[in-house]
C-alpha cells in the first residue's frame, strides 16, 4: 500500500482532475480520496510587523492610538505655515 498526499485545484467547472504516476501496471487498485478544502487567504491568521496577531480589535486600537498621537503632537496651522516659510528661506 502506498500513501500519497498532494495539493490540487478544483476549477470553476467543479471537476477535480488527478494524474498520479505509479510503478503499478496492469493491475486493479483501490483508491481512497479525501477532499479537505484549504483555508483561503481571508481565513488565515494575519500578523503585523511585530509578529502579533492582527484582529479587528487590535486594528481599532492602533487607529485610536494614532489619532491620540496626532492630537498630542499636533501643530496648529500657523506653526506649520511658519515652518514652511522658514524652510523657503534656505
């Protein structure tokens, strides 16, 4: 008995085509097929640059932190204009 594990793709027509070369010739065999759908990209866990699991909650928290940081270090419009004018002088 020989066990093989392989990956294949079922096309839009819904037909799975498998071609497996064997050393057997001119003999009857019993074949067992187990179909196990692979998870799609959407269902696989996603990780951020630091290796932490990305969830809806973690993304919401990150956005909140970015907004808070913007408020903390935010500059008023006059300060930005002054910095632009100062940069033009050089």
